C-alpha cells in the first residue's frame, strides 16, 4: 500500500510539473508577443517527450487512484480534481504538443490556439480546467511533502520547518499559478491579457531570429 501511494505521488509529479512549466513558459510567451511563443514552443522531439511524460504520469496516477494519500473525506475532491485536471491537460496537449510532435510548425499550433479557444465551450473549459489543474497540482505537491515527512519520521529525523508553513506556501503558490496561467490563457480567449500591457499586433510573417545572437 505504501509503495502504491508513492507511485501515485510520483505519477502526479511526472505529468503535472511539465504541464505547469509549459503553461508558464510557452503559453505565457504569447502574452508578450507571438514571436516569444514561437521561440519557446518545444521542438518535435521535446513535444514527444512531454506527451510521453503526460501519458506515463497520468496512467500511473489513475492506476493507483484507490491508494491516493489523504483523508477519506478528501478522496471525492481528489478524484474530481484529478479527472478534470487530466481532461484539461489532454486538451492542452492535443492543441499544442501533439501537432508539434507530428512535425507541425509552431506557427500552426499558435493559430490553432487563437482559433479554438475564443469559442464559448473551450473558453469555459480553459477557466475551469486551469482551476482544477492548480488544485490538483497543490494536492500532488502536498502529498509529496507529506511522503517526505513520513520518511523523515521513520528514520527518526525531525523537520526544522513548522508543519503548517509549507502547506500554506503551497496553497499560495497554487493560487498564484492559477492567476498567472489564466492571464496567459486570456490572451487566446479574449485577445488581450487580464493584467499588463497588451502584446504587439501580429505581423504577417514572424520576425526572423537575430543571426548575431
């Protein structure tokens, strides 16, 4: 049972962290400019690796769902957050990572996001999906921290940090992540950021890279 719980946590980290990093790096780049998005988009090999981590991590978490750590009364919320976060990640990967892994140009993926997300259902899905993804990310990080605490207790070590400090920081971090990612997604849904200056208008052709850099 302990091994299954450990695998559940590992599976969660395996897929949530790459998705979160991609949202903050690639998608957030579009809030600056289209050229930033194109420069940050993963290569075909990188997108394939991201898809593989998503499949492996999600499969591992779903397979060990019954052994998810946490109190029994929290299990329904944990399962709901996992399923909706996975649905969001699958949609995000389908629009961005899958075309890139098949050799599509980053500009094509950019245009697909611009054309798909402004519609009502995808826009609602992005907002709800990001909320549940942020919740699941927090629950996964909390479970990883709790597993570390358990290992320290078994070896007779005492943690220096107050047991309430890090969970509170994880909650604040998840909330901050949600609003930063939502601001990036708002560019594709609304055509402008929620906060900050709007990105420059798209030009007909992407700016070529500077050969001197």
